């Protein structure tokens, strides 16, 4: 099943803590749809990581 509630999500910023979909929503304080949890490509992942690193650099 593709139901988002049947999966466990890994919080990479929370020391690898395993979360249910509802816990993810509580963490970001926002209810989201199934499309929010969809898989991304390797290039999309790298772009997000670079963006995060650039934002961290701007804050520091």
C-alpha cells in the first residue's frame, strides 16, 4: 500500500529517530498530504542538501 501511515520515517536531524507520519507533521507543526512524503531523485536530494548547507553558512 502507498498509504503514508504504513511507513516509518527517519529524522536525519534528530539522531536517526524513527517517526510515524503523524509525528513528522507534529514536528513541523503542519499537516501535509501524501505528496509531501513522496520519494525524490538523487539529484533532488543533492540539491536540497546543498541548499541546506548554503542556508547554514548564511546563518553562521
